C-alpha cells in the first residue's frame, strides 16, 4: 500500500507494516529460513529492493550469495560472524557473487536494514 502519492516517489511507514516470513517476502524466491522476518519497502517484483529485517534470537543464515551487491546496517541486537560479535551501528557491504556466512543472531536477535542493488535472490 502506498503511504504517499507523488510522481516518482515511493514512501512507506514501517510502523504500519506487518512482518512477513522470508519465504513470503518479494525478491527472495520463496526461500525459507526459520526466524527471518521482513518488511519490504518496494513494490511487488520491481523493487526498489529495500528491507527492514528481523532475526529471532539464535537465527542462523548459512553461507550464501545474492545476484547483486548488498548493504546491511544493524539497528538492534547483534550478529555473530565467526568469533566476532557486531552490534548496533555495524555497517556491512557485500559485493555481488561473494559467498558469505554463516551469520548468527545473538541472544536478543537482531533488526537491520538490507539494501540490494537488484532482486536479492538468496543463492545457497
């Protein structure tokens, strides 16, 4: 649902949007990762590919890649990357084709912004 009408502008209010399981979120090809929830700010299957993402505590996202570049910015909680813990303010950029992970969310889970430069398609 468009929140704001102006030619060339797409606006959303995340506070009015419901969290969708990843498998129901446009752009990810129906992949199912339990504990991953999204709010998609784009329109249908045409983007832009911008998401607010929430991981339940302990959610594990295995090593994977995407069809394009991706930016992540953590707002709440933490990610465990190898033996490092990264929390609020963590900025993360992955180049197209890079196989990355696993990413594990900490005991409080995590909330982050994900911006993709093309349809994200999760590729194991």
